[in-house]
C-alpha cells in the first residue's frame, strides 16, 4: 500500500509541478491521441499530445472532463498527457476533454477542447456487474506441544472455505441502483458465521451481508445492512439489517425504516424486520425552517416503536432482557447567521416495559414491572467568543465557550440503545481555543445520580475537570520548519466522586469518596520513511472514604514505537511498553514489560515474507510469581498469476506457509511452576476465480 | 420437631410455640451450614446490568443449582441457610452455569450477572422497602443431604465508584456499516475499536490479537475476560498474534470507546478470514476483589477488575475477495471538511477547500453542488493532497445560488470508502470573505 501510494504521489507530482524550462517557447499546441468522433471504453487510457514538453513559463496543466477536474487522474510524460491506469473510469456519455494552462497568478487559459465520447452499456451511464469467488484451503500440518495438558483441540486439520460475492452498479438518467452481496462458507462448523448463536445448527454456507440501494434523486430506498438513527436518546447510529426509505421535498426530508432488533447475519430473516417481537419501526421528519439559509435552523422529529428479545447482535455481547418501548423525540440544530452562536438540543420521551418472556422464571411469580414513561433531554450551547478572520493564518486565535446540560430520568430506556446511562443529571462548561497551531481545551463538569432521592439507593455526586493541549511543533515554527518536528499533546482528567449523604443499608465505609487523576503525554514524529511515537500515561485512584483511605491504586504506562520503510519493499516496526501497577493498600507492585518487532519483505510483487516477535513478562513485588509469554512467527506467501488473465491481480492463486512458536511460563512461589510450549506449521492455498 | 395442635391449651400459645420452634430449627440448621461466600455484598447498578465475581467455598459433595434475586429472605427450613421469599422474587437463573465454574478444593467461582430488569425491580421496590436486595445461590448435595442456600447482599447504587469494575456490553466494529468487512489484499482496513458499557472505575488492560487463516480458532473460554476465569484457568487461555497492548483508565462514567491499534498493523497480505480478538486481562479493582480464604477455600486474593458475564465478540474481516465498497464508512475513516466553514460567505474568485483526509483513500473527490443536487464542480486529488483550489469561474457557475460541498474518499478501484458531511457556502459579490 505504501508503494502504491508513493507511486501515485510521484506521478501526480510530475503532472502538477511546473515543467522544466525550455530554450524555445513556441506556443503549446494539442492534438488528441484518440479519434474524437469514435466512442471509447470507460477504462480507456485516453491521451493528448503536445507539440513540446511544457515548461515553467506555460504554468501548470489542468485536465477537465466536462465539469470534473480530472488532473489527478492524468500523468504527463514528455509531450504526452495520458490518463493513468486507475480504478476511476471515464464518465459515460458525451462530454468535452479540456486542457488548461494555469499561470502562477491563477489565470486559466484553454489550450484545447476535444469532444470525448465514452461508451455506455444498454443506455446506462454506468453499468457494472462484478462477481467474486475464491476457494481457500488452510490447515495445520504439524504441531508440537508440552506438557500434555497443552494439547490443542485440533492437532492437525485441513479446512475448506469459500467466499462468494457480487457487486453491481447501474446508473441512468439520475437514477442509480447499487447492490452488494457477500457469502461465506466453511467446512469447519466452529468458523461459521452463526456458530456463536446456533452452534452445530449453524449453516456452513451463510450470508455475511448484503446491501441494495436505489437512489432516485429525491428519494432513496435501502435494503440490507445499514446504520440508522440520529437521536441520542431513542435510536442513534444503530447497525442493523432492514428496509429504509427517504423522501426529500424541498427543505423537508422524511425517512422511515423497519429494522431487525439487533444486527444479524445469515439467510434466516433476509429482510430483517420480520419478527414482530424483535424489530424496530422508526420514522424521522427533518425540516429546514429557513430554506433559503440551509443549516440556519433544522428540526428533526423521530418516532420509534420497538421490541427486542434477549440476545445480542453480531459483533456484540451484553447482558440483555426482553424489552419493549415506544418513544418520540425532537432535535434542534440552530445557529445565528454569522455562526457565532450554535445550539443543539434534543428531547425524548420513552414508554418502556420488560414484557414477560419466562427467561428469569415464571413471570407470574416475579414482582410486577409496570410500564413507565420517562423523559430525557440535553442542550448544548456554543458561543465563539473569539474567532480569527483568517482561520489558516499562523497567528490567528480563537476561543469558543460551550455550555452543556443533560438530564435523563430514572429508569429511562429505549430498546434501541445500550446507552445512555439513566438517572443522571450532568452540567458542563468547556472552553476550546488556540493560538496558531496550538490548541487547548478546558472543561468543568458536575453530575449527580439518584435524581428522585430514593431512600436506600446510594446517591453520588461527581466533579470532573478536563484539560488538554496539542501542538504540532512544525506548524508552530512556520513553513520552513523540518517536517519531523513532533506533534505533542497532553491531557489531564480529574474525577471526584463522592456519596451525597448516607444511604439506608450502606455502612459508612461503603460510601464512596474517590479522586481519580489521569494524565497522558503523547509525542509523535513523522519523517520521509519513518514515524515514531511515545506515550506516557499515569493514573491514580485515591480512595478517601472511611476504612479505605489506604486503598489507593497508581498505574503508569510508557510505550514507544518506531516504524521504518528503509526500502519500498521492506517495512520494519518495533515497539516496547512498560506498565506498572501499584496497590498501596497491600504494598504490591506489578510490572508488565512488552517488546515486539515485526518485519515484512516483498522481494517482488507476488512474494511476501513476514515475521513477528513479541515477548511479554509480568512480575510482582513482593515477589510471588513471574509470567512470560513469547511468540515467534514466520510467514511466507507467494501469489501465482491466473493462466487465463496474467495481468489481473484479483485473479489467480496464493500459497502460504507459516511457522509459529509460543512459550508461556508461570513461575509461582505459591504454587507449582508451569511452562507451556507449542509450535505449529500451517499452510494454505487460495484460488481466486474472479 | 412436631407440634400437636390438639393438645395445645390455646391458639396464641400454640403459635408462640411454633414460632419459637421454627427459629430454633433455623438456627440449628444455619449453625451447620458449610458454604461461605466472598464477597458477602456488592454495590449494584440499579439503572442497568452489573457483574460480580463471587467465590463460594466449603462445598462438600455439593453442586450449584439455580440462583435467584429477591427483596427479602426467609429461613430455608428444612434445608440449610436462608432463601428468597417467593413474594419478593425479582428473577431466577436456570441451573446452567454460564461462565461460572466449579474450582478446586471445594470452591465455586460464580459470575453473578444482574440483568437490567432485575435491577429495575430492585429500584421500584426501593421506594417502600429497604432497598437492599439479595442474590441467593442454591447448592444441592450429591449424597442425599439437605440443600444449602447462600445469600449475597446487593446494595443499590448508580453503578459508580463503589461498584465492581465489570463489563456489561461490548461491541467491536470497523468504521464501516457492515458486519463482516471484505477488503482487497494489501489494502489498509478502516479504523476499528470497541465500545464498552461498564460499572465501577479502574484500569482496563489487555491485548488486541489477530487469528490468521489456518490457525486454530478460539473456544468460548478463550473469549472470556481473564477476570471471569477461575484462578486455575487464568494464564491458560490460548494466545494469538499480538497487535498491540492497551492499558487505559476508565472513569466512573459507564461507557467508553476503546480505539483499536493503527489499522496498518492488521495483516492483509494473505487471503482468507481473520478474527480480531479483544483480550481483557484482570486488573486490580478493590471493589471486585474476592478472597477464597474468607470463603473457606485456599489461594491468594483474586483481583477481578473487568469481569464480564459473556464471551467477548470477535471482529471478522475477509481479505482477497468480496467487497464492502458500498457500505458507508463511519468515524475517523471518513474525510472531514475543514475550510471553508459551514455556511461561509465568500468573495468571487478562487476558493481553496481543505479537509482532513481519510486514511483509506487513494484519491479524494471534491463535490460542489447546488441545493437541487446539480453538479457545479468535481475535482479529484491524489493521496497526500487534502486541498483544492478551484478555477476562478466557480462563482459564475453558481449564478448566485447557495452551494454545498463535501469530500468523497475513493480506494484504488475508485470505490467509495467514505463521504464527509455536506457543508454549505455562498458567494457574495464585491465583498471580502466573511468567515
């Protein structure tokens, strides 16, 4: 990837940079390198030919296709300006290929205008259908372990996996239909997509994800995996499978969606919202109050009705219940015409209940849970106290004041959110500012819980102070400063949480009074072929309540890392970390040390040799044990071109062989010493059909 | 002890005898109870879930059965100990152990996960009764002896500093709207991270690891946090290639986003399916400590910071075939507009756009459109260039209409990997830019 990016940079730099001076300055003339009266393919590398190489005096060249500045997609080689071999195709239809000469004072002069006709398929401006298929055999051919208790569940094995996919795009007359399907199969049941949910019933060939998106300009319809919602109290950026539609009329936008209750994979329930007891129905109406000034005042209203059964979605794990809720919410985004004052506010009311489902015993035997309606709201107000006239100017200064208020009633809950935390009121004041490249932030916050002051429930108050500073040193020294100068940042957070009076049933030593201070210092540097970073983090939990004043914990973490690319085909990296944890109550100290090194060598475009080494050790004081874990890995992979299409990187095969060795030791003064060793030789073959 | 109703002189006297006798029997039974637990009480979040590591000790030919939460206790006669009053039952767990395990030397490591609905019942009961509620585990004798009940006191809180550090919900995702990411060989994946809901406060430490194609897969016990394991199991989980360590402080705020390591550290040269694992190590947390000796077992004090009542999810990505190009990119992998500011008023002439580039992009495309979505200008910029100076005729093409602009990140195939939010601006002829 580095090599690809570097090549792209070099090619574009050649095009953008002023050309070499020339002795003779005859006017530049341009002739097309293709037949303007004929149709060309979308991936055609069209070219324009100049009568001579361009010089500084000509200025830089700019290539437009219709209204698209495509300069970055073209390269200049001597007298030829040619489209580069990128994955970005020419726009279908008839347009004009225009070459400009742009002077240093931004005067644009047309050098040539050439008709460009790009073929479309069946009248489509864009029509693509890309199937993908790959078969993969992987396994462990040899293995060793000690002691016997370290025997793996599968000593030697061979698994087959298949990966099928289809992607399509069709665009015509302002309409577009795009789709994407991915299917995964495996011979090893434990590797199946839904093994965690269905165990031995999980299908070996299963649908990983799909998405169908129809865009008609003013309306959109989406089926499949998507992220929904923008109300922080009802439904907010929730990933799920479902059906959604949106319609925009003038300054009004209406969106509706029906979703599965959690993110799912698999063939079962392909649409998503088919189970009434495990789905969400939502609609949102968005309105620009002043259509002539978009963004000045925006209002969103959301309705949500949902029910979920116990269980979590793909990539999720949680302690869950059966839940049902209905809610309505509003969101306001507003700013003054000069954007000095900005307001974001939201309100939601949710009617929630845990319906009977028998999971926690016969519901008739449990104490009743009534349906409750609760409110939540927040208001954020930001005022630009000081704002630079030229934001990019090095000496500019800025200062913004933000006031935040949030209140979430006890037992507030929406089925579509793991957050927010209920029964809490928070107020905060923040200052964000900076001078030139230096930016700083200061925040003060207060929070309290048990808002209804319920007797017997602990009530706590929290005071939070945050501060941070960030300085890109190179930017601070101006344009001539070396690029390797570091980016330095520091952050401080102090949290004081304490009981607000006594609570029934709580002994005095159970009432919290804790101050936690957390500081982080980070330094990052980047050079032409390297980058380095270091971070120091320290936290202290200072317990102050009765009988626990000595129960303090102090943690320190130091990490350093270096990445180097000495040659385009070689990547090296190394990192080290030391973590110290001190338990002052027991006068115990634990130290964890880690070192790691990784290297990758690509001797050619198809061979990759990778290696990695990590060693982690943990010791304590007073000494009771010492644990170490060491891992060593070598991996060689070779790509083989497809005999049918040698030019394709997508098609073909790949073989690999990997050797891993791990050693774990636990030398304990309190029990028997333990050493666990294992090594394995793993191989695989992948055949990518298309 | 039996009471003959017919020989009793009066009803009050009979009742008094019955009560006294039952108390005597209860005391006698309690006196021979074997099983102890540590900790004997815990602070529980009544607005959500909480997990606590409990050590039961002194088991003699006994196995754990079901567990219950309730507001009041009653003598378990004729069994041993005290059990839940059925009139105040908040919930009951079936006999399955979940992540709980019998240990050596007559101990039982119990992972008590209080569901949100049980906490909700406890909150609602708190208004009229003492708020403290109980967790009661029943143990069954394998030799025909009486059952034994052991109770743990649950003190209701908001889940802050006195609650044990426990993970109650974990989601691991890439910054892409797809459950399984498909990327090309050699492509840099989008950023990824974990969102965690938790109780308490303390350090969250551990490792990001990756399971490569061909490696044996982790089993369910491998996916538990270390603090969820019995003392004998700790340090024995299978390890995989380490991407990076993490060790961060969690304030008593209940929710945190743990960023993953630099996505360039993820292996993508080899085709196949990979799993990213979040391996959480036990940290020192006073509120979560469990002392096996106090429970009648043996061994040192167990630190249980970051206990979780479930296996952590694994994040899957597939290299070499398939595509996630249509799925929208989220978060920090999306390009972010810098200048001009939203709703800026600009003078006619050259406009310079700036943005924070997407780390996944090989090209960026600047799009300038009217509010009717009519294209006014598009421009491609290569990797490393996050700005664009327009031709001077942009204002002329705008014809006085307000415009919107955004930046689209494209990969090597020209596929969209992320879109920035729209920003608006307009030209004000004859006036200097007012930003």
